[in-house]
């Protein structure tokens, strides 16, 4: 090793954590009319984003604001490595269950199923709005598989994959996440309204199971006959509201989730003009010169008290650190070895 290389290595050894770059940090103001979420696709490789460039731009994004559920539909390549027969079966299950009123599946629906009523039940619709009717079974599966492209255009094929999750909002107890964007020597921070971890949803399997339940019910009614609606005596009772047990809270949440409707949002690709305009307007502080400076509300001594480990004094009160200056050095010594030596030298009498 040359003398210059040895000197450079010695200099690097003296400074294990050098300052690489410095940035001016700015915080953008909160905007009530806009919500900022980070969607994390846990089952998707980072080098294959859902974008127009990869032929996988999401076709629909919907949200249930109160319960916090979000679902994203992503197109599937149905012409490569695709089981057409299964795709038609699952597509028909989704189409038929949605046809008689099922608007959501799984936990986003509160695990509720919308079951159709039979038309031959006497008095089933008296004084009530007509219930959705299950579509009749068809024998066109083979035709749909044969004319696959035409069946896909008419909605008989499962051609989307759904990702879903629930918003993890800032409850004030955990960390507060911020999104950082760089511009020259500036770092702009924007507070996130929540993080969503999206996983693959198997709504087509839920729809197939629901359709099988409908078929079993119809077969049972065909064998035993539909039971007419009969008046039943009832005893009015007063139910306690506002239950605070875990079961009651869960039941109330599931019920409200099922009643809540989806709000569909407009999805823009990351390389679109709308995305770039929103990025520049939302994630950067527009007027840097007028930005107020942040001032700490703590002194050096109060900061030391806040980060120091709690220790009990008289009366169980926390001891506070002595008021030292910012440049005062604290001499910390370890007397454990001296104490051990003292213990070893003490005579022991039995």
C-alpha cells in the first residue's frame, strides 16, 4: 500500500460516520380536501409495478371511508398461462352473485351474503320491495370457452385480480409516517393519512361458494316445496345499545361495514400528466421563502429528562437530571470491577 493510500485509510478510520450531504427540510401543510395514502402490494415484485408500461394499470379503485377498506382491480393476461374453463366458471359466479345484489365479498362485506328469494313463495313480497332473483342456470359454459374472446367482452370471464386491505390510520399512539420528496438540496415532508397493505383477494372463490349455497337452497325448495310466509307472534323487547364487549363491537363493525357503500375513485397512471401535476402541487411547499421556522419547545436539560431512563426517588417521583450547560461533559465511570474486588476481599465467617 502506498503512503497516500495508507493516509487515506487512516483518515477514513478516524471518521466512521462522515457527513455525505446536507438538506434543508420543509413540511408541507395539511389539506383537508385531499387524503394521502401509501398502497403497499405485498405479493408484487418491486420491479413489476402496476402501471400502463407493464400492461397492468388498475382498472378500478374503490374505498369504504368509514370502515377503511380499499380494493384495487388489476387486469389479468387471459391469453397466456390461463385456464379458460376455470376463468369462465369463476367469471359466471361473480356475474351471477352480483346480479342478485352482492356488492362486496369477505370482510369488506362484513362476511354477509345476499341470498335471492324464490318467486314461487306465497306472500314473500307482500308489502316489501321485491328481492333479487337468482338467474337461471345456463348450459353455455362450453360455448363461452369456445368463443372465449367474445365471452370476455360480454363479462362472462374473470379477467381481473383484486387486491384489498384496510387503512392503518394514525391513532396518535404509534409513529406518524411522512412521505419525503427531494428537489435539489431540499427535502419536503408530507404527512401520510394512512398506510394500506394490499393482499390478493379471492372473491371469485367466495362467489362460487355462495352460488353453490343458492343452488342447494333451490334444490331443497324443489323437493320440499317453498314454505309460505306465515304470520308469527313476537314479543317486543328493549335491546341495550352501545355494547362495549369485544364481540358486540365486532358485530357492530361488521354490520356497519356491510351497509356502507363503495366510493369509486379515478385512477391515474404514474406517468400521466395528472400524476405529475398532482405530485408537484401536493408534495412540495410552494412558497419556501415564507415558510415559518421550527423552534423547539424543550431546553437541553428537559430533553435529557425526556429521553433518560426513569428512576424512582423519594415518594416514587422521577429524579430529574441536574441542570448542565449544552457544552458540559458528563464523566461516566464504571466502578463495577472495584466493587467486585472489594467483595472478594471481605472475610466470610461461618
